[in-house]
């Protein structure tokens, strides 16, 4: 894992103190070359629009399955665009061109293995091939900024399932989705205070880390 000073962050000024800047990266040879329409970024944008109560801005990138390109894109989104969170979709299977996890680890300074473990646990409730998924998550740190980077599955339905979790027939959460832990992680690395819509995904924070309701 690596870190570098690179260029100064160019988008650090927020429109609101709690605004979160989120990088959305879709990784696909065919979509990036125009063979078919990308569905990853639109799916993420739609989900975030419903899940977040806090203001947010997106920085989108549609790129090919190439390790050097992926790593450089993740570094640029954190170090130069100033993203607090980066979500990737695609390239996490066992095929030879699936190199997103390796490229993500190369961009990080700390690995966060719980995210990948939880995504596979959720997906195994739907398909046995979830054991073939290799998603990882990392923190990327620079001297004055840090961001969480998370690999998500490639299919829109699987993206929603892993972010929101598994519910029973009554709507109660049986297996928490990974996004429940994201806002507190962003707190811990010095990012903005992110609030979610509880009916989509309820963010978990210890009582000591919660803001008093206004």
C-alpha cells in the first residue's frame, strides 16, 4: 500500500460544512469503450440520493479494467479531488481482468477487511457464487486528508443488497448492510458528519459520537 503527497486537493471547499464528496468509479472494459451503457454509476447515484440526508457531491469516473488506471484514479479522487468516500463497482471476481481489489490495495494505507467479509456474508444469502467475490476496502491517508475506499459488486441489485443489508418479511434488518458503518468510519478519519435516511439504512454510531438533535 502506498501514499504520496501529489498535488494539493482542489475541491476541498465544501458548499456546506457537512457536505460529503463521494467518488463513484465504474470499472469495465466494455462500458468504458462504449460497447454497452454503464449501469454502475447511475445505480450508485440513485441509491445515494435516497439513502443520504446529508448534502453530497459526486465525482464520477468510468474506466477500464487495468490495475494501473484503477490505482491512479483512486489516488486522484482522494488526493486531488478531495473525496471523503470512494465507491467502486466491477472487476472483483476471479477472471484474469478482474484486478480491482489488487489496484485498491495499492492505493490504500490501511486495509479494512470487515467490509469485504460483510458483503460476502450478505450476498451468500442470495447466491452461492458470492464466495467468488473479492471485494476489499481501504483507508487512503495523506498528510492532511483521508478517505474510505470500498469495492462494491458489479450488479445494481447486488450493490443495493450489500449497502442496505438483508431484511426479513416484516422489514426488520437481519444482516446489516455495510453502509451502516460508513458514516462513523468517516467521522474517525476526520471527514464530515454524515446522516442517513433510517428507512433505507440506519447509520450506527456509539452514543458518545452522536450529535444532539436540533
